[in-house]
C-alpha cells in the first residue's frame, strides 16, 4: 500500500479488504460510504497520515509505508461557535482530506486554537495566482465560511486575539500568512492530480463544488485596464535607448528585436523569412532553441516542412547547397573533410503529372539534360564526414536503363566542385562494384598504381565499398580455386571444417549456419553478414586448430592464411572505434602506425600474388576483384598521407556506403517498402530526407563563436523587412496553377467499358455538363445544351463552330504536340496556349471556354499517363512515351 506524496503530507487509500474497510469507515465516522463499497472507496478516497499513530508508519528509502494492521485513531473535535467546547467529546469528526488541496506545513510558526485539546494547525497559504489553499482543518472547523471570506480574513492586517470568542463562523478570523525562512512572499502548495475528486463522486460533494466555484472566479480585466498597461511608443523608445547605453551592442539589439517580435502579430512568413530562420538554425541549433520563442522564429518541425516545400529537381539544388554551406560554417575545419558516396537505385517506369509544378515527373533528367526516355535508375550522391558524424544527401539524377560513364563522370565532377565551393573538402569518392561504376573508374583512369583523379588540381581518391568487395571475394572463392605464394585456398576446406565443427559438442565457430554455405540463393549472395562471417577471424582460428589436431589436411593451411588475410584487411578498412575498446588487432581507428602500414604493404603483395584457377586448371584473367582491393588499399594509404596532419585518426568505416544504404532504406520505408519505387515517390522521400539530415544536430555542443554569429545575425536583422513585416504587408501568394479547374470527377470515368465509337460522346457529355454546372443560371446555354445531341446524324449537319468539333480540334492539338512537350517545363501552360488558338463560338458570351479547355487538357493528360503506366507494367522493354499507341 504505497502512499501518494504531496508536499509534506502523505495520503493512503482505503483498504479493499472488507473487515479492515469497515474498521476504517467506523473510525472516520463515515458510515455513508457503506453504500459505495470497498472498491469505489479504495479508488476515490484517501486518508491523511496525520490520523495514524507514528508506530504505524515506516520510512523505506524515502517512501512512507503504512502497516497492514493500521487503523486511523487521531481526529480533532469540532469547535462550537463562541469558543464553547462540545458536550459530546467522544464523537469523531470526519476528516477525509481527498476533497481539499493540502497546504504546506509551516515549521517555524504555529497558531493555537480555542479547543478542548492543545493542538496546532498549519496556517493558510496562497499560491502564485492568489488562490488560497484551504487546509482540511479549516474546512472542518469553518464549514460554512466561503473562500472569499477566508481571503478577506487572512489578508486583514488588524491584529486579532486567537483566544477571543467569536459569535459566528462567518466572522471567525483565520490565521494570517506567516514568514517562512525570512521570506515574506507567499508559498505555493503543490498537489497531485490523483488527489482530486472524480466526476463520478462530485455530485454528492456540495461543499467542494462551492469551494471550487469560488476559486474559479478569476477577475477579468477590462479592455481599458489592458490598454493602460500597454506601454506607449515613446516609453518603448526610451527603454531601447537606455538598453543601447547600458548594455553591449549585441545585447541591446537583441532586446530590441525581442520587443519588436513580441509586438507584431503572427503573420504568414514568406519564403525569405523561413530561409533566414533555417540559416540561423544551422548556425547554432542549441542557441536557436533559446532565441526561438524570444524572436518568434519558426519551430524545427516547421523548418522541415519548409524544406519539403522546396522544388528539388534532379541535379544540384541551390537551396540544398546554401543550407549545407550554413551548416558547414558552424563546424570546425576538421569536420568539414568528407567523402562523396555514389550509388544507384532501380526505379519502376512511371509518369506522373505534377499539377502544382506543371511538369511530368518520370523522364530522363540530369538537371542539365532532359530526354523523353523513361527513368529506370536514380543516381544518388551523399556527402559523409570523415571526422564528424554528419551526412547529407546532396543530389539525385534520373537515368534510363543504360548509364553512360562519361555522363556519370561529369555529374560527379560537378558535384565535387560544388561541394568544395561551399566549404566541404572532398577527399574521396566511394562507389560500389556495379558495372556503371566499374566503367566510371576506367573513365577516370583509375588503376592499382594510380588510385586517384584530379579535380581542380586537387586529388580525389577512388575507393570501392569494402563490404561489397567482401561479398565479391566470397562469391569468387566459392566458384574457383585460388593460388598464392605456392599455396592453395579452396572452398571445400571451409565446408569440411563446418561439417566437422558442427558435429562437435562445443563448436569453435557457433555463429556459422547451413544457410551460409548455400550461395545459390540471391539474397544470401548479396548478404554482407554471411561473407564477413565466413571470411572471419574465428573461421581462420578454427581452421588452424583443426589442422594442428589433424582433423583437416595440411593443404588447408593455405585456406586458413587466405581467410586470415581478408579478415584482418576487413577489420582495418572498417574500423569505427577511436579508443581502444575493440579487442581485434586492427579494430581501432586507423592511425598510420608502423604496424598498420606494414600490414597493408604485405596485404598488397598478397593481393598481387593471387591467381584465380577454373575447373580445368587454367588461370582466369577476367576476374578483377583483387585489383579493386589493391586500388582501395593504395587509396587508403595515400589518403592518410594527406590527412595525417589534420586528423588524429581515421575511422575507415566512414569510407563505405553504409550511409547511402541507410538513405535507400529510409526511402523505401517512406514509400511502403516497395521493391521498386516510382520516380515521384522517390522525389518526395528524397526531399524528406534532406530536411531530416539538415535538422540533425552534431554530437558536440554549439561553439560560442557560432552562437555569437547567430546573435549578431538576429540583431542585425531585427529592423529588416523580412523579419519585421509591416502590418499591411500581404502574405506571399501561392504560384498559379496552369490547369487549375477545381474539384472535378474526371477520374471516375471508365473509358475501357465503353465502345471506341462511344468514348468521344461520353467525354463530350461530361465536359458539357461540367461547364453548365459552373455556368448555372443561364437559360441560353441550357436551351442550347438540350438541342445539342451528340450523335452521328447531328454531327454531320453541325457547323465548324459546334461543341463536338471544338472538342475534336482540341484532341488534334493534343495528339500533335503533347509528346514533344511532355519532358519540358510548363507542359500544361504550353498546351493551354496552343489550345486557346482554336476558334470556338459559344452560345453565350459568358460561357466558360477557359474552363472547358483546361478540363479537357487535365482529362487528356490523366488518361494518357494512366494508359501508359499500365502498359509499362506488362511491357518491360517500353522506353519512351508514345501517344499514338495509347
């Protein structure tokens, strides 16, 4: 039975056991609780610890507990009016304190009461809002005294004699507020929500309702009084002038900015305001949280929404680069050194018309070049710090099925130059072993002796992803026999070791499983964990132990040495810890020690000596896996020669595609874990990731210099129109949508259920009905619509300006021009200008011709792309948009 602690009092529940519950209610003289029962009483009623003997209480680790045999026995007797004692001294007084807020007990003073027993009572206290905290004893002694009377009696400064008799409870004076710890200010009594009476039991508590009703009556200040409290403009100017004289310049400007921010009403900020707020946040995130409520700055979530509103097209985006520039300025120079990770993600061919941007998403687009071929891949670039913990998606590019190495080379060189222009020192390019990047390495002239390429007279080192190299090595090892230094390494030795080890009672490598030795499954071939464990140090130690014990033949020594080399090489090229918390030999961060450099030199000699032998015994020279290992090892050695003067250690795990893999996983998760995303889903998810990574804070606190720069920026921008808009300044107007027709039901039309000769009639009927609905109340158009019966007989006698011929003319314009304009910006507005050139004489001059043209173009684009996407699901070889075939 745990207590509920409130200030210095403890409250206990009524027991649930029926025998103890009856003893409690009899001791409290609350026989009216018999109708509620033990469960309800235990749930809604509490009893103060002052009603129990001290022997019944015990303190255990700061919590007060009540013994199971405890029964309340201490109660006060009621005070009769006039100070006379009660004749019936044996009658107990109900003292269940759950319905009243407990007061703070005053240890320095006590007030005597004129009762039959010598007792002391806690004085009444006031909280910060001026509402009195009525003690339970006062409520019992003065049950008919209102809260207002208690306030008046308490605040009365006239000295009163506490022993003097009173004529009525209404005129009885309550004890005054006393000084506690030499502090004349009133203290606020704390209370817990669990000690309040529930609504189910509040109906029978009229006294509590009366007290709560009086406490809730807060005086409402009139508008005139509020206006008197508002300082005048000259007072504000005087205050700002005083701050300018007495405070430092930055602090005075900040005070002025805070006053101006508090005065202005909350208006919708434009794009420049949010951009400036984003720059302030990127300067010093912790300082931004402090200054945000003072200067009415947007929240971090609102800044992320602002980033999602950016128009992030394929290619380098100015907003992203400017935001990354601001973030890099707040970092020390050591953490600005980074690598650029590049990888590809497969997409599903799909076209989507973005109405707000007036463009079709899903074509080949690299930012500088656009084609009408469908996008099947997305090239993603992510910048990752070498010494810090930040990583940022930089750009993406939509490409078709075949990626040209020359195009990819130009895109990556432009990205590296742009990153260096904003302050990021790019030292390495990390790619996978996909065919696109193998062609890229040859395009850049990468070789085992030359693992770098120049960018603006500075070397950038080319590094292949080490986990992918481990997977490729494992796959080559399972299919071929390897020779090096007059020794042989065979996959059969590893399989034999696994069979012998799995039969042991205590296996040497318990983490291995049968699934690790089934490379036929695609998911297991691409699983990095399987390759790392098979080529791990535990397997090498197990092979050595089995060879020493005679379980395996002596020829397995070459396999053991092969596995040991790649295990150590993987540990050294994937180190994460900067301190010596890793028990592996090369598990710590790379420091360029003599031991590490010597091992890398030996590893290079080992990699050069490896020969791949097929089943016939011939040497296979087409496998270049071990050449890529040499390129990576040489690149790490030369990279450390460049960074050793700037970094104390290098976490080589940062030189991998782990960050870009997390980006791909997040993109798939946002799109419903689809195997192949559409271009529009990829674009939306990529924009969300940009905002999330920009909002991430560094592991260390903001520097004083960054916070000071942010303070100066806020102070200097306090009088700027961007941060201090005028009262009559209008909010930014949303961009105009070219084909905006409002809410229509054109997507509900099922053209496939109609015959080909009736589809045109169905479209004309729908367009005419929508125009009449927008042009309601015109009798001329309504009469013309009843006469306009679209069928073959009337269409032959119709004039050139009839409704059906006008729709037919719109169809001809769409078929001739849409395919050529589909990959251009503003495709809807261009088609609208071409369609408006067709002559049409409406029956009424107020007939909505523009609405008719826009609605037709919206319908035609929608059904064209819908049909195209359905065909692309069945035909994988479709590479472009062909309107004639739809």
